[in-house]
């Protein structure tokens, strides 16, 4: 009778150990999945940030090139001299 009781206790302990191992494995898989998702989100965020920076650089370069076309330096000097010489009283 004691042997049967001992056998039942051993079986319960073995069952609990198996369930604990399964829970631990599931938890580990879950953590790995979270790490992969976080890494993916970080990579996406970094790519998006790089694209935004690239667009800013392109826009600034375009504005710089356009602004140099707006006023030619010789024309600017001519207009400044003209403003100095031809002052109109208010």
C-alpha cells in the first residue's frame, strides 16, 4: 500500500516537472519572439529615420541650388550699387 502511495507521489512529481519544463520552454519561445519583433521594429525605425534624414538633405540641397540661381552675384552687386546711388527720399 505504501509502495502505491509512493508511486503516485512520484508520478505527480514527474508530471509537475514535465509541465514546468513545458511552461519554461513556452516562456523562452515567447521571449525569443518578442526579441525578434523588437529588433524588427528597431530596424524599421532606423530605416525610416535614415529616409527622413536623406529627404531633408535632398531638400536642403535643392533649396541651396535654387537660391544660388535666384540672385546672381554680379546682379546683386549691381542692385546694391544702384540702391546706394539712386536713393529716393521717403
